[in-house]
């Protein structure tokens, strides 16, 4: 079984690192956790978590606004062009709810399996990237891409971007 840990910040009346505070309570596969100790005099610990807890309690969530209007961007407000990739695969804004559910489902499965890569860590928290695979709407093949997530405490992942690139 995979070894999972919880990052635990211990205040002990000492100064606090913004990054360590954001990691407090976050769950990681032991082999895919942020560097620990995170800095000199880091008073955080990596505490083991039973894999059964990860299986039962890990969750993913996203805001619908990450898909409509952000992803499909009908008014070209965000100017990122991410809609072009999805439209080339046959998806439109009418598929936004399905995409949201599918991306959340696959991200949870892959997170629990430890199939993720660490991204940027800063005062906002630890980002991870998870590869998602969806069928082209015409049924000819599949496409895969990275979705960007933020690790939150107690096994929660919050979607940062549904499309973080190939």
C-alpha cells in the first residue's frame, strides 16, 4: 500500500513560514511531498496517515466558473485561448458540467493513486498537476492534458485551472 503523510505545522511560539502554514494539514504521497524540512529551523513534521483514510476522505472540488465563463470564455475576457483546445476536440460551453464532473473524478482517482506531480509552492499553497484524459467528441481518439490543483488540508484538492497545458 502507498505511504501517505500529513504535513503538520507546530507553532511552538516560534515564527511562522507562510508556506509551511499553507501546507499544514495537507496530505501527500510520502515519495511526492514537498521538501522537508522546508527551511532551516522548520518545526513541521510529516505524520503518517492510514491509506484507508485517504481512500475514504480525499475529495476534489471546483467552481463552475472555472469552466463557464473562464474555460470557454465567450467574450474573450481572459484572453488565454484555452477554449480553442476544447473546441478543437468538439467541446462547447454546453459540455461544461460534464467536463467539470469528469475532471474532478479523474483527479480524485489519480491523486489517491499518487499519480500527480508537484507544482509551485508559495504563500498561496502547494500546487499539483494531474493528467486528465477525455474522448474527442467525434469519438475518433482521446486527448490528455494537465489540470492544475491546489492541495488543501484533510485531503481536499481545489481546481486552479481545468487546462494547464499538454
